[in-house]
C-alpha cells in the first residue's frame, strides 16, 4: 500500500480530530464528491455529454441526474428523453 504525506493547516486539524481512525474513508468520500462536482461542471459548460459526465463521476446516469437536480443543474433534455435513453 502506498503512503502519502499531507500538510493540513492547524485550524483544520481540529476538525479532523474525530476522524483520525477513518482518514482513508474520509479521503475516498472526498474524492468521490470531487469527481461528481467536476463531472457536473464539465456537463454544465457543455464540454461533455451527460453519459460521459456519468462515466467521469463513476455514477449511473440516474444517480448523476439526482445529483444534478440537487445542485440546481437542469438537464439539456426532458425526463421523458432520459427514460427513453435508459430503456
């Protein structure tokens, strides 16, 4: 297993105190959130299709659609079109 050293500002270290035994899990959850954020950013800017965005995020199109709606991002097509695509 690889090891990494991370520098954390002192004021943030206090926040991590309760998670010392779960830092690996915390890192993976943060990575998953960043992937979703980046995928939706690229989709919102019209740089990738929704299907490609779901691949980047590592989520199904249905789950990414839920995330997009939660972030206030409207799809460039109707829900009917999405259902037809997924069938």
